[in-house]
């Protein structure tokens, strides 16, 4: 290192050069290097110049160098808001969202008339899940400049996440008044309309966004495909599905929602690729885990169940009795809810069932993770995966030493922060381990629990439900989006081959019945052969299954809770055994209830079996009798047996952890 006298001569030379040529990059770099070597601050003008150099480096992608210059600029001139703002931009580019939010906050404090600072701060706070602070910052920004399009976009995003859909729609429409050609605003408008239940109204926004062009249009294309499925609007669907699969196969998109992609039946390898990219994108701003987990022996393992569905929801119906039956001498169970509190009987039941019930709905992601860690949870069970309203950012912070995904999502999360996926020999064969980022844990029976206290109402008459007194009643109460054109072709062939038969479906969007009836007519089937059941309370809904002859499962995404509902009510389920988890659930249920022969290997076998059974009412009667007589003995409906198997799985995972070994595939045996 040169002596201080030489460094000071160099400093003078650099300053003289810059006096003649202020933009001389070499002189700037030399000036800053010399000042750093001397440990001295520059003048205010030099601090601003240093920040500008940092901006130039950021634009070149040299982010670490840029950050060093911005930090020195702030140290030299801490009272200048522009330096803090530029620091925030670079921190944001580095994915250091919390620090960026702080830097933008400082910039806004120093430059109260500059709307960009609170706007960017609000965007960062939104990413952190700090919604109250984000909303306040964005209102400040728009109070300064009501024409700030990013402000409306970000405020709309916060409002949508809070379920305030009218406010969100107003924000996105304001953005479109200012920028009618802004694809992002059209996409957000479509997404908000969809989440508000206005599915048909959402389609133009998605289509317009794709037409205008997006940096990554995969997520919007997936939404357009999914909403067409929900409405059973099949015109143009095949072409869009082909584009969606091609985008995932090429790696051109990270934003395709994995749950939507399961409906393409593209195979487990592509489903894993989709999930891994999506998870990486969703968690790109989550800081590296810093939690230190407790060690040493446990009197009881502490299990945390994390979900948005602890209310009247299919997951809650399945899990309620399990939570009640956990062995409290060996386990403590804590429920972590980030979904709505509907105040209903299921919410109240679960609140009583858990040893502790913690509401995280208004808590930011990082703070939620801190609370879980502070509770010393040993095994955190994510019940959502990649389903609606999931907050994968919480487990991404690694609040528990062992993290598991189970029940909610039928596939891999593609997440390095999830250690295990709980399945069974049917849904997760060990020879399919390569399809999962998690290690497979196989329960001995079925991976799905059931609530065996579910009451079944009084069976109504067929006439009361609009069904014919005579003739075969095929039933499928799956959601409409699971019905594919190819499957509907097959169903219509069954109806054509069986005079007097009907197809009994569940009412959903008002448009669906008309669309499916039109599709039936195109295939030569009269509209009255399709009958739609309204949604009913659980006991009445279960009772209706007893009027049908055979439940026809869907593919590639089959029935999950709906299949167990049918079996619990005594209705046989016919399914196709596919390649992926989502297409094998009903087969697992049938194995656990003693009817494995109803899981067939192909569409051809499915169609042949449906025809054979429909023409042999005595065989259907025998299947129903087997279900009724064996229900109370079947592993599928033995909650105590399931609870003990799941607890053995938890203990096996913990034993691996305590042995200092990485997660590995585990097969849990019967006691």
C-alpha cells in the first residue's frame, strides 16, 4: 500500500482530472479507491457521483460492486435521500427485500415530495407480507402522485391479497386509465375477478394481457387455461394447453402455477420441473435461514400443522378426527392458521382439537416463521403445498428442523426446504422417488385420513333429486375443471350405449350446465340425460350418493375427498390409475377400502368396466354391500389406526434427524 503522502498526491490528481472531465470513469474509480485507502469521506458532490457510479454498475449487472459504492455514498452523505433510494434499488435487485424496504423508507423520509420512494417501499413490504405497512406506504405515494401507475398496481395487489376485491379492481382500473396498454394491469384485473368468483369476467383480462405481451406469460396462460376448464369452455383450450406444456418443457416460464399444471397430465417429470421453478420464483426474496433449532431429547414431539383451511373446507373435514385422536402422551399438536375464520362449527371443533391454535392470518411471512420457531416446533406439516392461498414463504424460512408436506397438494412442491412428502404405496411408489424433491414417506395403508364421525342424512327419493326411477345413474361430483373433453367423450359414449342412463353432476358456475349440455348435444346426447345437483350441507350431500349406481372418476386429476365421501356413503368408485399422484388417489382409497379391482389401467378398461357394471346391477349391488358391511373394518375409515401410523412416521423422521443423517425415503410398517 502506498504511503499516505503518495495517496494524497493521487487524490489531488484525480480531483484535478475530474474538474476538467467530470465524466471520466477512470478518474472516478481512482478517486474512490484512493479515498477508500485513506479511510476518508468524499465531498457531497463526490458522494453523489459515487452513487451514480453505483447505478451505472447496477445497470451492467455488477450488483456487488454497485452495492459497495452505494453504501459508501450513503456513509459520506447520509442526509441525501437520493443515495438511499439508489441503495434501495440495488438491494432490491439483489433480492434483499427487507433491507431495500428500509432504504426506500429512509429515502421517503428525506424526500417527502418524491412518490417513487414510498411506492417502492410499499412493493417491498408487500413481498414481505407486511400488508398494513405496505398499504400505508402506497397510499402515501399516491397522495403525492395520483398518476403513479406502479402505485396503483401495487396497492391493488395488497387489496386483492386481503380479499378486498372491489378496492383491488378499482386500483387496476385506475392503472388502465393511465396506461390502457399495460399488460400487467390487465393480468391483475383478470386475477382479481377470478378470485372474486367472477370467473367468466376474468377471461378477457387474461387474454388481453397475453396479446399485449408479458416478460413471463406462463402464469397468465395457465390462469386462462384453468378458468376455461372451470367454465367447461373448451373452444381453443387444446391449443392453449399445448402452448402451456411447451412453455414448461422449454423452461421459458417460472410462473406457471403447479396446481394448474397437474391438469395437463404432462407427467411427473415435467410436474416436478414446473414446481421447482415456481417455488424458486415465489421464494426468491426469502432470506437464507438463520434459525438455530433446539437439540436434545424430547418428552413429546411437538408437531405443527400449517394451513389456510381450518374452516369449512375439504382438508378440515379429513383431518378433524385425526387431530382429536393424536396420542397426547407422545405428541403435542399445534395448529397454525393463516386462512379466514368463518366462525363455523368446523373452525370451533379444530380450535378445541389442537393443544394450541394460533392465528397467523394477519402476520407477515417472516414473523409467522419466527413465531413457529419460537414455539420450538419439531416437525412442521404444510397442509397446503401449491393450492389456493398457500403461503409457501413461511416454511421457506425453515422455522422447524423437519418440514413435511402432506394431504393438501398431490405432487412434489419442488422445494429444498421441504424434507418429506407423506404418501403410500399407491400414490407415491418408491420407484418414483425421482419425481419428488422431497423424500417419500410411505404410510402402510392410505395417505388420506378420514373423519368417521361424519353423519349421513336421510336418503331422499330419486324423484326428489330429479333422477329417473329406473335406469343407471352415473355420478361424478368432482369440480367441473376436472372434466376434460376426452373424458366427456367417453361418458357420452356410455350414455349412448345405455338407454335410460343419466350422468349426475354437481352444480358449480351457472355457465357450466349449459356448456356441458351443449357439448352433450354435439355428441348426440339429449340435454335431459345430464342432471345437476345443487351444493348441500355435508349430511344431505353424503346421503345423495346412495341414489347413484357408480361414481365415475376424472383424469388426469381425480377425486380426492370426493372419492372418500362416495365410499363412506356406500357408492363404488371407478377410477383410472395414472402416472402422477393426482391421478392415483382414488386407487389408493379403493385399495384401503377393499375394492382394488375398481382401479383400472387405461381409458379403454375404464369404459369397458363401466359398461359391464351398468349392465350387471347385481354386481353393483354386491359392491355396495361389500362397502356397507366392511366400512367399519376398512383401514380407510379406521382413524385410530391411521393416527398411529402417522405418528410412527413422525417418530421415524425425527430419528433420522437425531442421528444426524439427511432425510431419506421411509416405509412405515403396520404395528
